[in-house]
C-alpha cells in the first residue's frame, strides 16, 4: 500500500525544493505533472461577494513557512464547505488563497534481500512525481470566508477553528469588518 511521505523528508532550509537542471534537454524537465486535487477555489455566494454585500471577513493566516500538500488543502476545503453549508446555507463566500505549484517527487527503492540489484539507489535520484504542494510563507492567508452579518461571521470563525488540525503549520484566525 502506498503511503504519503512525511513532511520532514523535504528540506526546509532552501527557498524551494531542488528542481533538476541537465545539459541534456530531454532530461531537464519533469516528464509528467500530476493533476491538482483541489476541485474548486471559490465557493458559496460569489455574486454577493462581488457586489459588496458581504461586510465581515474571517481568514486563516499561516504563522510559519511550510509546504502544504494539495490533498490537505482539499480536505480543508471539503470540511469548511460542508460545515458552512450546513450551518449558514447561502450566506457565505469561501476562497482558497494558495495554489499548489510545487511538484513533489520521490525516489522509490526496494528494501530487503536482493534489493541492491533492483534499484540504482541515489545514483539517479531525480525521482518520479507523486503530488503537488503549495509553498506558504508566514503571514500568507490560506482561506478566507466573507459573510453578510456578524452572527454568521462568528459561526464561520468557529468552523475555521476545525481546520487547524488538518493544516501542518501553526496559524491564526483573523476577524475583520470590511468597508
């Protein structure tokens, strides 16, 4: 069974993960880019948001630099959308503010007896693509929810608290009134 690589397997010292450059043109790029798992980036009352009817905004802001995988973003999106639609149907606008551009790769190796004849180890360790991630800097908004009134915004803030367990970084919830 395939499993997700833990986040510590990716270096956090660099600005972004290393992308292979080669003198040979055909080896200088990633062969296949996996599709993003995020279905929608804007949900809810888009018309009310664009017309300026929404007066309150609640957002989740990252407090540290992290790589956020697309499946984590999608699970947060489904949690927020279902909970908001159940408690305040049609009175909110939800937006995901980050996009997973970074391609994640892994170098699969066989373990056990005779494994030295099956894999080349780290000799050709560019790896095959396995997913996408968004590189999030401190102070970047991950999600915003806009609502019509203050009561709905307080409910949205409680629902946004549920996302903290699904996101691999510390963050804070920002509550503000729009003009």
